C-alpha cells in the first residue's frame, strides 16, 4: 500500500512538473502548481509540489494553478469562408472545486478526514497551447477547522503544552469540474494530491508601537505559509511595504 501511494504521488508530481500526462476521458488537466508573491502575482518560472502551514499564524494556503484543455478547437468554414462552427464552442466553463483530505499513517495506511466542495468560476479555452492560471485556496474553512481540532486532540492526548510544535502531513486531493459550453457535457480534471505539513508553530509576534504585521506572505498575508515567517515593521503608507 505504501509503495503504491508513493508511486501514485510521484506520477502526479511528474505530471504537474512536465505537463505531459494525458489521461483517457479527461478533457482538462492541471499542468502546474505555482507560488504567489506578496502582491498576488504568479511566479511563472517556478512550481511547487508540497507545502507547509503554521496554523498559529494563518489558516490560508494560497497557490496558483495552470489549467489546460485537451479538447481541440478548430474553426469549420464553408463556402466563401463562411464560419460554420467555431472552435470556441469547445471552451470549458468551470463550475466546482472539490477537496478530499487524507492523513497517512504507519505502514501506508490512510484516513480520509473530510470531503468538501465549493463553486468556482472561469472559462478555459480549447487547445493545450492556451493556459488558464487561477488562484486557488488549497484549504477550505471546514477543512482547516477539522485539522485544527485533530491536532489539538493529539496535543491534549500526549499531554503536551501549547509551546510544543505538533503537526501532520495532510494530502489535499483536489479536482476541478466544468462543462463544455456548446453541449453542456460535464468534464473534470484528474485528481491531484498536494501534501501540506500542517502544524502548530510560533504565534504571530506582538508588534511594538508604530509597527504592524508585515504583508510578507502570498497576496499580502502575514506569513506562516512555507518559508514566509511573520514579522513586524513600520509600513510605508504609500505602498504598504516595510520601510526598513
């Protein structure tokens, strides 16, 4: 079981890294997971395959994903270059995002702790050369609350104090759903597992007079995701950045 899980995870990571996996019956696919900077700009030169999250600093894990369509979009012309059918008819309208949360234990055992879904919007044009990059929260509010409760139970059961870091690696298996605009046929991506080590770490710092929490994390958050450590500083009132 452990070996199978590892092989599946490696395959999914390779699919994201090289964007070359084609799965039968899948009309759209996630070709990359990318980081966002403090200004919510996508780093198109990097991709990420796992993350970490300090629940004492933030409950949000933000990324951007590249979506591509494997449907062809070819215009059909008749006499006198009259357009009979547009390739745009194969565009996909996004409708839903689903997440399943898994915790893996010893010997390859796994436990699904939650499944949730939420509506999502976007239009994916046909042809794999056209990418749609959208921001995405890897964790839903119910998912965060459930994980926080589980980690709190572990801490209490072990008799640990609040100053001791407690965490677990959680696999978020996400899929995006949509429908083909011209036919209404429902389509979805293949499931992708994204592991995040979620833990109780250092709490947010208490800032001195005139200082504020710096927007160092993705999209101006206070840190706690991956290597973004929370800190205090004096903010420039013009651009909202640290002055020092």
